[in-house]
C-alpha cells in the first residue's frame, strides 16, 4: 500500500520569507511524486513532479521540491513567498512499478502568507 | 498545457433529482479518468477510475448504482449522481491522465470541480 503524510495542517509565513511544506511518503516500488495547489472552489493545479533524475525539481511559480530517498520525503519549497501563494497544497505519490496505479494524496496543507 | 474541462461548476437541486457532471480532456486523449469527492477542509477521496470503453472501477464503499460513470470516448467521462440526497452534497473533481507515451510518468490534470448542493 502507498501513503502520503503532510504533517502540518497549516503553515503561516510572512511575505518574502522562505516557504516549506513538508511531505513524506511510503510506497513499495519506485515513487512518482507530485505537488498540486488548490485555490478555493477550484480543482488542483499541477506544480511539479519527481520521476527520476535530479533530486531537486523545479516547477511552476518559483516552487521547487527536493526528493530525499533516505528520508522518504519530498518537501515543497519557495525561497520567497507571495501573498498569492496562499492556498491548499497537496502532495501525492504513485507507485512507478505498478501500471495504471492510482494517485494517493496527502491530507493537504493550508498555506497562509501574510503581507 | 493540458486542460480538463468540468461542467457544471455549481449545481443546486432538489432531493431526488439526478445530476450529471461532465469531464472533458480538451487537448489530449485520456484513456483513464478519475472521479474524486472532497469534503470541506479535507483531502480528495478517490471514488472511481473510469476507463474508456469499459466499466468503471469503484473504490470500496462507493455505491456504483448511486454514482454512475460513463467513459464513452477518449475525451469524455460523465458522473451521474442518481436520486441525489443532501448527504451527497459535496465538491466533485474529475481528473484525467494523458494516455500518450509513458502515461504513468505524466501528472494527472484536474478539472475545476463541481459543487453539488442538494436541498
């Protein structure tokens, strides 16, 4: 079975400060990892993914994430947060070895960036 | 980029009504589409996986006769909530995966969701 944990329900950060949203995962095969962002009454927007290759992945809107195999983590980061980054963020994992496997989401982390 | 269109975005209807939600992939063919339900301040709960030309695969606890899924073409899947009741009120989100190439490497693309309110 695969699972994702986002230990923080909410993260508060001042505009201009670094933002980190934590994610740890568990999967039996190769992890395919994704970050999505959700704004109110909207679907999920894809931010970035890790499939293979460099552990540091760069994505949309200045976000990046670092894959750490030993810690089974895939934390999302942004060097300088904007008020417009306030939203709900979801980490997700899929087992790369299982064809057609489903995406499993974490519980989500609400980010509030204060001006 | 890949776009998934979901319609309608908001539905308010009386108890007992059946409601159909459409999910279309606009610029790619989606052999697989997914239907999720999201409760307030919670994560997405996968309801079913819709495969083009075959029956949908429902997650445990999801009533297939209540939530009818049809995936008649590579760009369209529909979810029909039959005889809806207030407890069916929720935010429903569809998602599609691009079936080209190494599909499992590709991210799922999500529609903007449908907020269903049953009175």
